[in-house]
C-alpha cells in the first residue's frame, strides 16, 4: 500500500475506535469530496437497517454490481445485502457491531490491501459480516458525478507507483476476476444516485 492508502485506512480505523470508545450505535463516515442526495437527513438516521448489519454503503460508483433481494425502507429507497465487490469509501455508515468486527479482523495484522478493498470486497463472503447497500444511493463523489474532480487526490499518484510493483495475479486469479467482470456486465445493475 502507498502512504496515502495507509493514511486513509488509519483515518477510518480511528473513527471505528471512536464509535466503540463513545458507545455510539453508529457513525456516518464521508470523504471530503462528496455530494449528498435527496432526503439525506432522514436516510442518515439509520433506523431502517436490520439489527445484524455491520455497514450500510451510502454511495455509488455507477459501476454494475450484482443486486440481491431488495427491501423497501423510507424516502422511496431500498436496501439490499452487498455480496459482491463494490469498492470505494465515499460514504458509509458503520454500526458498533461493524466497528468491533473490523477492528478484530485487523488487530495485530499488517494491512496489505486498501481499506475499501478489504471491507467492500474481501470480507463480503464472511457469514458473520453483513454489508447493506442503499438503493438509490444518497452519496456520490465529485469525480464520479462530474467525470473529473475539482479536488486533488493524494492517493492516485502513490497507488500507481505501489501497484505497479505489487505481486502479479496468477493466471487462475485472472480467469476468476474476468468471469466476475463478465457476470457483472451481463447481469449487474448500476446503483443510481438520488
């Protein structure tokens, strides 16, 4: 990971600890370059998520993802359990249960993945870990909605350097990744922003 990714991960980890240290039920976490959509105030009061939820993903990247069973909530929105990769840390809500789970997962371990890859991809297959996606999303980053960002990213340059030097994926991993991309292209749907 590059220095920017490490700093990003640490800033999120500090907030997860804050939830537990202050006995909060949840906290909404946002990047500094996001836009909030309609009914944000009502939707950020998360009285509608299942009790066993660890994270509610609030953002969209407009990429196609696989949607599970949808549940109607409020403000003409739905939620569904996220079971497939949908990285990005623009906006999410983490519950005390989720903060405890993630802190236990990373405690005394070296972080080798970007934090969004860990929580919105690699851990999704864990039975005891539940991530829900708000649909339509109520949060979107400037770069996604405008095609270019007015905000300079401190992550991008470091990522390009570090990722070029990382261990290359095996041929089997490449095939599995490509099959997943094809499946998302054919059957996936984008999460809209509203």
